[in-house]
C-alpha cells in the first residue's frame, strides 16, 4: 500500500506478471528456454488504472493473447476487484522472443506458437 492507503501502482505489474508466468508454465516455455536458449522478454508494458485497490480486497486477474506475429505477441490483462465488483485496471504487454545467446529477437518456437493459440480471446 502507498501513503494514501491504496495498493501501490507498481504492484499491478506484479499481478500481470503472475498470470503471465502461469501461462508460460502451461506452455512449458521455461523448459524450452533452457533447451533452446530462446524465450520471451517484455518489450513494453502499460497499465490503465480505472479505480484504486484498497486493502483488504480479493482480486481476479485475467489475461489473454492477441496479435501473434512471427517474433512477438501482445498480452492483455484485466484486474477485477471483488469488493468493488468491477474492473479496476487494464493493461497490456508486448512480448518479444529473444535469442539469449545473441541478445536479438528471434522467431517464436513452433510448439510455443501453437500453444499460444489456446490463449487467444474468442
């Protein structure tokens, strides 16, 4: 919480990261990254704050994938407050695949690319 008794704005990015990591685990991206030395990095991220979160509260964070390209995709996020019964934040991140040996962008591995389709909003 910050000085005004709100959840600090930086914490919202941790909530986004939490759901992103769950998705990456389901796609087995971390194991693949160890083997191929390529993986996702956050190229950019943003958050639009709709209402402050105040402790105590329970939240639900949802995420989905949009705009899958050869080397990148977009992740969208929404955070819902149970106390307020509404969306309190919306965000997005540009996820770029990186060759960790060269430090340059690279194509998303085929098995990951196929798995990402399950996270596209329908």
